[in-house]
């Protein structure tokens, strides 16, 4: 019916929307600081779509290089967020109640987590990528997948299963949205969402754009 020459933009949008949905259902009620791990496209778009979902505007961004962090701050200067940067992951873990990881790392970057934290991990979308140490998923009170079958084959859950993590601890995000499963119940819980990216999201956002253009 149509060719959408968006060059991947719609996939970026649906990924950012998925992150916002995770925050809506899984983040603790009181988020004083949002933590962003990474400085790329999703590190910017996640904040755009968290606007209105999380009331606090304090953000701490972790990056590997000072130059990348300076560029991030410059690019986001017109946002409504109070953005600070760090190259110290422990600082981010200790200060942030909502953490979004958006890197292409193939080795764990986060090795511990504080009670009351929600992590949305979206960078690990292949068999080799991993942003979270497997122990974090085992420690979590709730682990959520965008697709259980896909997360068995790639992403954080896939990596954790190599170390004994069991899939019977995982529920799908859609089940929380429909009310078939319960999400976060207290502000003290540790919750993790593993987003590997599912094709149906690309199909739905393409349908929405096509409908609008029609």
C-alpha cells in the first residue's frame, strides 16, 4: 500500500514509546532522578517520551567519554530537564530510581542495583549484547519482557538464563497493560524490563502513520 522512507525513525519512536510505557507501569511512584546510560539517539528520545510520565526533571546521564557527554548536554539544552553527566556508574546507580540503558555493550555495565529501582534495558537486542549483570535479574522482584519467546533467544534474559535464571519468573509487558498480571506493587521493589524490540510494534506504528496520511 505504501513505502515509508523513514530511514528507521519510526523504529526509534516505537522504541522510545515502549520505554515510556515501561516507566508508566513499572517505575516507583517517587522518582527523584532519572538515569540514562548512553549518549546516542535513544538516550535522547527516551527523555522526550518520558515527559509527562515521570514528574521529576532531574536527569543523570552516564557516558564513556567526556566529549560525548558534553555533546549530549548541548543537544538537550532546550529540554525541560535538569541534566547532569557522569562517567561514574556507581554514582548513577546510587542516585537514580529509574534507569534506562541504551547502549550496544556486549559486556555488563551495571553490576548492582538498589532496592526501589526500575531498570528498562533496551540496548541488548541480539544474542551477544548485554548491559546488566545476570545477578540483577535473579535479584529482581519482577522481570518483564516485551516478548518472552524472543527474550529467551536474545537480550538480558537470554544472557541470564545461561547462569540459571528461570523464565517462570518473567511476565510480558502486554499482560501488565491489560491487567492480566500485576506490575510494581511497592516502591521498594526492584523491577527490570528487557526490551528486545518486536516487529509488531513496527507494524502498528507504520499502520498509524499510514492511517494519518490517508
